C-alpha cells in the first residue's frame, strides 16, 4: 500500500468549479522616474482539471503574471490592481505566512531552467523531503517514501538511488523531472508551468510533455502552461490565452482558436509557425518587433505591426470582450484567417 | 551630488597646497600648543607654534598627491599586467600571477624601511614603497575581469575576424574595464592615504618640515593628556580625506553602473 | 546541383576531444569526445544545414571552422588549401574568408562600441580608409534592413532581432567566402525569427553566399538548407539533400527529431518519444552512441560503431545497422505541413 493511498497526502480539495480567477490584474515596474504596467488589466480563469495555455513572447507579461499569482514579486515590481481568487478565496489580502503555506502545497510552480531551479548543495531526496515536511506532519521515513514514489512516477529509473544524487549529476531532462516531482508531490490543485520545455532539446521536450499529459490524467490537477511555442501549447492545453505586450488579446478553446484564430497577432504566430513547417521558400512573417516596455503604442499595442490596422486602432485601446460563447477578443478589426 | 562636492574640495586642497607654504612653516614658539579656536589659529598650533589649519591642509595636500600618484602607477601597471595575464593565460599568466602573489604578500613596512635605508626617507621612497606593492590587488581584479571578458562572444567575433590579440585587448577589453577601474581607483586612493599616513606615523614618510598627517599624529601622541587636539585634528583630517575619496568612488559607481548593466527594454 | 564541383569548404574526418581530468603531470586522463570523424563538403553558393541538439558537437564544429579552436584530428580545406594548422597561426587572410554569426545577439556585440564601429571592425584587414569603411558600413546596415542612421547607436538601444541583423552585417563586412550561422535565430522571439531567416535567404540568393547553417530546429533547417547533416553526440548520423531527408528520414534519431519538431497536424499517438538515457560522452566505447535511446536497437549496435554509408541512394548517407524506410509515416508528415 503506497503512502498516498494511506491518506497521508490527499489531493487538495477544491470545492468550487473555478480553481483560479484572475481579474483585471495589473503588475507595475517602478523605475527611476518612470512606471510601466508590465501586466496590464489581465483577466482569465482556470477550471478544475483544466489546462490553460498562455502563449506570448518576451515582453508579453506572461511570466510576471505567474509570479504575481504566486505572490513572488518584489520591488521594484509590484501588484498594482486587480484580484486573484483561488478556490473562491481572495489571495491578495493574505499575509506572507499564509501565502507561504499555499505555495508548494496548493499552488505550485515549475520554472523554466532546470539548471538553476534546484539547490546544488543538497541531494535531490533531501530537497523533496524538506518540501514535504515543511507542509505536512509526517515522519522523515514517510516523507522519504513519498519522495521516492514521486520520482518513480515522473519516470526516473532507480529512484531510490537517485534520491541520494546531487542535481549536477543529473541531465537536463532528469532535473526537469525532479522539479516536476517537487511541484506535484503535495498534490496541489493548481500547477503553473513556466516555459518548462524551453531549455530542453526537442527530443527531451517531447518526453517531458508526454509526462505532463500522463500525470495530469492521473492526478487531475489544473495546469497553467506558459510557453512561447504554439506547438507545445497545442499538445497539452484545453484552452489558450494569447498575450501581447502586457495584454490578453485572445482567449478561447484550443482547437477552435488554433483552427480559426481571430486576432491578427495569433494569426501571424500561426502562419509563421506553419510556413516554417512547410517547404515554402520564404517564411510568412510579422513585420516589426515587440515594443519595449517603455515605448508602447498609446492605443492598441499591436497596431504598428498589424495588417488589419484601421484608424480606430491608433485612437482608442480596444477592450477584451466576448465575441462568442467560448471566445474573447481584444480587437476592432478581426478578419478571417487563411492558412 | 556629493561626488561633486567631494571632488571640488579635493581639487581646492590640491591647488592650495603649494601656496600654504608660508603658513605651515612659520614657527612661533611663543604660540606653541594653542587650543583650537584661539585668535588667529582656527585649529590651534602645534608644539612648535605652527598653525594647525595650514599644516592640516598642507598635510592633506601631501596625502592627496601621494595617493593620486601611487594610484595612477598602480592602475596603469595593474591594468596592463592584469589584462595580459587574463587574456593570454598560459606562461604569461603564471608569471604575472606569481608576481601578484609576491607583491600582495610582501610586508609594506619592511619595504618602506629598506627603501628609506637605500635612498633616504621622503616623498620618493614612500611613493616607491607603496606603488611597488599596491598594483597587485588591482592587477588581480582586472585579471578576473579579463578572464570573464575573453569568454564573451564579442571577443570571439573579433578573433574570428582576424583582429590580432593586442588590438582585441585595446579595443574590446580595455573599454569594458574602464568603468570598474575608475571606481576602484577612487577607493584605492583612499586606502593609499591610510597607508601613507601609517608610514609617516612611523617616520618613514615625508620628512619635516613638510607636514604630513601621520607625522602630525605621531607628534600629537606625546601630548595626548595635555593637548589632545594635537592628535585629534590630524586623525579627523585623515578620516575626512579617506571619506571624501570613498564618496567619489561611490558617486562614480552610481553614475557608471546603470550604464553597465542596463536592463533589456 | 553544380556540374563542376567547387567545394569552398571541406571537412575531412574532423575530431575534437577535450580532457576532463588530468594526472599529476598535467596530461589528460579522460577525454570528452566532442566530435568524431566529421566529414562534409560545402559547395560554392550552396547552403548546408547542420542539425543537432545540445551535446551534438555542432557549436564546437562551428568554432573549429572559424579558427577559434584547433581540431584534435582531421583536416579542414578552404578553397582546396589545408588550413588546419594550429589555430593561432591562421593568418588574418584565412580568417576573414570564413565568418560567423553567433547565436546570442546580446553578447556577440561589444556593448561599448557603436554599431558602425562594430561593423567596420570586420573590415580592419581591408586597407580601406576610415571614410570608405564607414560608407560601406552604412550600406551594409541598409542591406540587412536597418536604417543607416542607427550606425551611431549602441547595441543596448536595439532589440534582439535588430542586433542579430548587425551581427549579419558584421559577418558580411569581411567579404567572406563562407558564412557560418550558429543558431542565429534560436535566441529570438518567434515573430522575429522568420524575418531573420528571410533576410538570410535573400542575402544568400543576392550574393550567392555559401552558407553553413547550424540549428537544433529541423523546420528552420528545411527553410535554409539545400542539404542537411544530422549530428548526434559528436558524430554525423545522417546526411542527405533536404527534401530527401524530410520525405524519407532513415536514421531512427532523425525520425525521432522530426517527430518532435512537427507538432502541428500530427496526432500525438504517432509521436516518437525516446526512452532511456543519453550515453556518456567521456571515453566512449566502440558502439553506436544512440543505441541507449534507440527504438530500433539490435545486438550489433552496442558492439560496433556504425559507419556513415549510402542508404536509400548515393547522396543519402547514414550510420545505422538497422535502418528501415518509414515511408508511410513521413509522407503523412509532409502532407500535414
């Protein structure tokens, strides 16, 4: 009988259907005489056992959003507005100690670089055990068993031996598996995975994504999967939110969003990716580049690069509105996409 | 802001130094050991009746001059050797690092005494003693920078283009170490001032009648009970001197640092 | 295909090892095999794609070809002339003929130099006067899609994509015979990658450049390369003209790599996911280095090291004892793309 079935660590109970509700979240960076909203009026939600993919490039604010949810932001970055509600409970007024209890056990985060996410001076086993004991009253022995079992679950061969290994003795792919094990060992209701495959090779990436899909089936947690790679998100997500320059520009169900994208940015990303996969000579591109934090256009932030730009786009900021039952869009002039 | 104030004060002292010459040399024994704030002598007088204010300023001038000259020598020598060692590695690095280790560990007082014995104590021997050893710390730090910089891709790019090594060092490494060099240089002047004060306290520095803060401190030691200000004034002056160069260093660092590590917009 | 073979760059059995530990006398005791028996031919005006993941040796190869690192064994022939003497003795004349575009636009430009100075440095051998060099620098900036007025700017004032354009301009400034691009778009945003690839394609066409394009992304290689060489743990495992490789990948590693890259349009169940651990690159034994993860492994694979030999056709080479054409699979992929 595994330690888990003995009820030592139960699946975090989430009674509400909506696991996470982010509403008009704004995160600002206070500079020397300037201030920028790196995450600007961002709203989205994640339901139970659902995978939300957040797609965006550098400067989109996707990583800061994740850090804000975890309340891991520090000067000069701060949350300036909006609300974050986890299982019906507002996270904003929580004290640091209360937030600490939630982190790791109810909401956990997996970061991009497995090379720096683990402490090099402690063995893998020690780090997992410490994590468990920080949140649950279990004996050292029980925690050890839990950790070993978790390592097995994430596909690490000879887990007992690996418990005594130091991070630098493991390959990138294995380290990422350890990090995933740490993120799931306390059965959180929500896991935030920030670019977890970016630092890995294509073949290892495929392995980690397979693993994530499998674990999700077994554990049933909700996942926010953040990536710049549409392909990664296409694999795993149920719904997708596209972010650009601090805004959410489109949200929708995965297959309909990727099959019929409405926002010109989403269309551009898809065209780019698909034409890369074809044998055509030139790649379809988005002109221009992502605006820097401090020189964002006044109205629609994508307007300078947008093939659908009309006068209105440079005059007033489009709002994120529902255009159908399962699609939200921030655009004045969407047109049909021809792949 | 403070940087400019400090810088300004230092400049004033350096300029004023030569012309104070009369004031600090004038011995009036009848006026000996006057307290500070006595008429005509803002900081009092020394045991030989010489005006302390003038002497302090002159002493400051000496400290600053020695500090700047020594630091200049240390910086130039340290930078050249540090860059060569860090960039070329191999034999050059082994030799230069060995030299750094020797200089770093060599007792300065011993060297000062030896030099004083050979060429007589004074301005030159102090400068030589400190400069011969001071460059080592600098070289070590610059060597560290060179080691890091040589791995940067833009150095690879230059080598791939075919730029010869010496030119690579001049055009790529040198500009990239200038900023930390300036900052460190200021701190080095401060520490040199302390070393000089220590040496002249021991009598190995500039000789009387040229005033030096360390020597004034030594003199004041004899009068600690009777006239404590004789020792206090030079002590505070040294502290102020060190402080002002530290401020200059801090100021430079604040100006230069943001440019060094500008965040990607 | 050129009727007259005019190989600009040839690698012959290039090998590179690094010592990972030394004995008391400083001699190496264990060796990391970064490259082994790498041979290739790059024809004038042609574009060769070198595809591999981390640890494949592709970056080491790039540095060797540009003279930044000496090979431990093998030869490099530039325009027919053996240039593989110790790297330090590469004359500037030789060096300027092979230029490189680096992966990281943030560290490949000297932050203290103005952009036009960075580009004119590429011409330092040329004997041109300052005025002329600057003029050429402005022309190059325009050619790579930037306005000549950015010449007086510093790198930190530009975005990643723009910096990479400057890197390309610098490489072209030296008027090289061969351009080596080491993962030039990997560090850029997705929406900018296409721009840089298109630029390189256009420049290659306009100037009949000879290009060696290194990437981990097969899809990118498909766009840029006329023929592709797939590397794994320091060895070439497959080599073929681009379309042949995509239509008929023969080596199991290539098949897995292709499978991992072409995510859209491919049902997940048809995905090849490798199992097992990477082999140890230190003191490797005589065996296939992919065997530990290979889904087509047979006994012979752990006893012998397969040689690179013609497979399905004379221009399609691979190093495998147990290859099989996965016809159906790969045709499905090309239809979906």
